[in-house]
């Protein structure tokens, strides 16, 4: 979503990698019934065209057009490296998986990079505007916000290409490091950028690192006024008390995510994602503790390893694991609010049969 930074990174790669081309689909023309495709190299535009909307969806048009265009570039021998420059609100995970699912020997995904202006990380993360309000929706039904879209763009990529900005300060740097501590940060004008683009990419590992059950979530940190709170508990939430606290919790930090456990849904793993004051909660399958032993063989090893780390003798991998990152984070107040949403000792002692009879406050969201 950092458009100027993205263009700088693409231009730098075109200069750094001989025989490279950039492929960009401009979704801003979707209201005219199609998206515009542009292919260019370091000298300028080589080709352009349009792709019709699919199901009235610009992003679907991109999906349908991307692979045929990459295969055409491969077949003509035009490109050693094809830089797929995704439009502002397109998320890299979906497109990376489209390319890798194709299984073509002619195409190899060699890297995923998100371009970042460090001075804009917090302004974009804190932006709760709907994409439709700012003209960046990818489909008529797109309900994402600027903040949550930007957070996923940032957290998926293993490489962050940073552009220079006079407005960057220590807080910006600390926030970026805490939001995505495992990322490799590369300066856009360094010689490392081309190497990072060709370093290789494991789409399955990247998906696992984002899956709520085994995500590589940030660790505890406190630096330059930016703090990360990791809240981990082995007791379910009272659904009604948590529901009543959602507004305060979703606004308590610039970014929060993780997995959580509701007492009235004891077998369901729920995901939590919040940015810019907007919260998304989803069902993401069962806790492993609720599965028969025979089903465990079908579960990826990384998921089993993550469950083992959280394993409780009484209720297995069911737990609360939420992470909050923000400037000026009120750790004490946030912890008190979260603790107040857990089952009390008496409620917990009543057991799962009683929990299922608690008010199903989350039914409207789930």
C-alpha cells in the first residue's frame, strides 16, 4: 500500500537484475469493466492490455490473467525475472499461492517483498477507513480496511524493502521490528535487494507462519515507546464478557492478533486480527485436542509442534494466545481487561457441559 515505495523498489530491481521485466495490473480501472495490464523493463513500457472483470471482481480478473501473462513472458524469452508488482490493496499471500499452485516447471516464485516507507507504518496501520471509502476495494463486496490490509501485506513477506525517508524516527524503526521481527530488512538502494528477490520462497512455510494455530507471533518487547504484550492463558473466555469488551480491546493497540478460546465453543479454534480499530474474528477449524488420534496424521507437522508447545494436561492445545503491539500501550489496563473476560474459578469448575449453556454472544459474528 506504500505506492511510492513500491515503485522505487520495482525500479531498483529492474536496474539491478539484467533481463528483468515488471508486470503490473492496475485495478483502479475496474469501474470501466476491466483492469489494465502493463509490462515494462528498465527502458520503459513494453506492452499493455486489458483483462475483463471476473464476477464483477477486479482481483479475480488479476488471478485469471496473471499466470497466462507470466507464461507468455516465459515463452517469449523476454524475462529472466518477472517482477509482479501488485496493486495497492492486493495481498501477496493469495497471489503467491496462485503462482505456486500452478505447478509449472517454467515458473518459479523466487521471493516475496513488501515495500515499506517506515514513516508510514503507523499511519497506515492506524487507518480504519474501509477500502471502498478510499477507492481501493478489489471487489464490490470487499469489506477490508486500510489498516488490516496493510498489516497482512507487511507480515506475510519474509523481506521488507525499506525506502529512505527524512521523517523516520526511532519509534518507526522499533514498531516495524516488533510487528515483524523475523523479516529480513533490506535498504532499497543496497546491493542486497536483488539477492533477496532471488533467494527463494516456501509458500507452505509462509502460510503456516500466518495460520492462527501456529503463527510466528511477535515476542514481548518494549523499546523507544513501542511495546508488545504477549498474553497467554489456559482458561476459556466467557463469551458475553468478551463480546462486551471487544470495542475496547480492538482499539487498545495499533495491531493485535492471535488465537482464542470461547467457553461455549470449546472445540473451535478462533482467530483474532485487529488493526486501525477494526476487528476480524473467524473460525479456523478445531483445536487438535478435540480430534481423534487417527486424524493427527493429517495435520501438518508445524501445527502439531505448535500444539505441543501449548499442551495442557487437562484441555490440550486450547488456550488464549493474543499479541498486542502499539506505541503507548497500557499493559496493566489491557491485562486487567483481558483477565476480566476469562471464566471465574466457579464458572471454570462447572465444566464444559455448563460452559456450552453460556450466552452465545458471538453467534452474530461467527
